[in-house]
């Protein structure tokens, strides 16, 4: 690990870069999770027999909430 920079400007830019990269990683994870969950919801991978529970009265709204959960985490 590198030593902390003594220059105030360098320290600011290093902290700023760390925050931006961590936010970028969080966004990429959440958008990927949303895409994967949306694919599973709309395409029914593995056949529709596996996903019959999702069309029930309880499963339908719960599954849509789970699909959009990664987008809610971004705000």
C-alpha cells in the first residue's frame, strides 16, 4: 500500500477517485442484477413449469418487486 500523499490536492483527488469508482462498481452490479432478474421474469428460463408459482396471486406482485429492487437500491 502506498503512503498517504502529503499534498492536499493529491489527497483530495485520490479520495474522490475512490468514491467515484466504488459508486461505479455499485451501479454496474445493480444494473446487472436488474437485467438478470428481468430476463428471468420475462423469458422463463428452464421452461414455464418452473415459474408457475410466479403467476399466482401472491407471486406476481412479489416477483416484480424483487425484479425492481436493484434499481431502488441505486437511489
